[in-house]
C-alpha cells in the first residue's frame, strides 16, 4: 500500500528524505521526493541508476521544486542541529556543509579579479582603522565585491568574495605553508590576519554577475567531470555552454594546463556569458575570447565547469557566510 503524500510545507532544511532518481541533469539528476510527490534536483558527482531510490537531505524550495543534497553522512552538522536564526540561513548551512571543496585553487588571490574600474572603496592599514566596524559596515551596506588583505608580517595574502555583504568565496595563502582549501578555514585565517596592525586591506566592488558566477568555484557543483577530464576542451566548452544557456544556469568555467593550474575563468550568469578573465594577465575580457583562445592555443588545456544551483540566490536561501558572525566567533 502506497503511503499518502505529506504536506510540502512541513519540509524543513536539513530534513532527511528519500528521492527517486528520474533523469540526468547538469551537475546531477532530476528526482522525485518520495511521499511528498515533489520534483527535486539531486546534485551528484557519481553516476546513479535511473529509478534508484537514495537517501538525501532537503535544502529548500524554489518555484515548486526542491533542492536536495546527497546524504553521504547520516544527520546534519552541529551548526544546523543547534539551529540558526532563520530557515534561509539554515538552508545555506545545509548546502555549504554538504559540499566542502576537495580541490585547491592555484595562484592564490590572483584568481579573484581586481576592480574593473580601478576604484577602491577602502585601502587601509589595519592598525589605523576600526576593522570590526568596517566589516560590519560592509555587511550592513550589502556590498558585492571583494576584500583583499596582505600581511608582510606573517607572509600571507588572502581574498574574500562578497555577495550582498556575505562571503561566498575565500582564498588564503601563507608562506611557507600550503594554501587552505576550504572556504571557512580560509575566512577564519584571513580575519585573524586583519587583527595584525601592519596588514594592508583593500575593499572594492565587482559586478554581481562575476561574483555569483565565480562563487560556484567555492559553493557549486562540477558539471560532467568525466567528459571534462578526457575530451577536447573546445568540444566540452561548446557542449556545456549550450546546456547552461538552454537551462539559464549560472556557472563558472575554469581553464588550466597540467603544469599551470587556474589560468583563465569564464563567467556564465543565468544562461548568458558575461565575460572571461585571464588570471595570468589579470585582465577582464567582456567576451569569452580569452577562454576560447587559451583552450585552443594550449596543447594540454582542460576546461571544467562548476554550476551554482538557482536556489542559492533565490529568496529561499540567505546566500553566503556572515562576516559579523565570524568576527564574533
């Protein structure tokens, strides 16, 4: 006997559910949450048999469709279990805790592009400024852009990507130590360096399209990794761009070579290409030419796309980590 469908309104972020896999999608599968008769997206880096029922975790709703995460571990993180201030913050925490980055971005903070206009909102020495107040002002004003810091005292460089005043990406490098791979670890280390008087700090704005697209490197999901690792990069780019455009998806495409990772980025926002960025030259190109030319001109070039689910920037999620919360902790 089939159990009757439950009330969708009863679903809460972090709740365990069972989903039936129905069809492939970029970055995962279209699925159905059993007992709720609810369409869902299930991100997955592994191949799953169509029709298979798998455990998942509910994240949020958007446009009558649910976002879930693959339940690799039983239960949710301590942060989610103890509760957050809103369902929207809990939804982000469930998502972010489910997808820790397992690769390292190279070239340190250079991967985050400088101001397009050359204008800086702030350029200060931390000892000469009330940094806690500055960070609070950045969050309150909902700045979209970047914070970059450099400390000659501890030989570190760091950069945090901001969307509406909240951190959606962070890179931290410190000599002679290796770069911290996880967003939260990098952010904690960066904020620690801001307590050093000699640390130099810059704050500037970036286009929303660049920030949201690039945040997929930190909080998104890989698209068709097997094809990216083996196929001609031009073929992969054509295929993935067609898919992203047809489904109006947001993603960031990274091109690299075997000996020189992280060479060029391509930004795709809501299905439209927004431009490309040469990390080596520190130059933004409003077209995708830099990315295409790099892939066609390098014998061992590879391109990889990372997709940010639409739900992350919907009203169902408060996207990003709070600066003020990190400072208090």
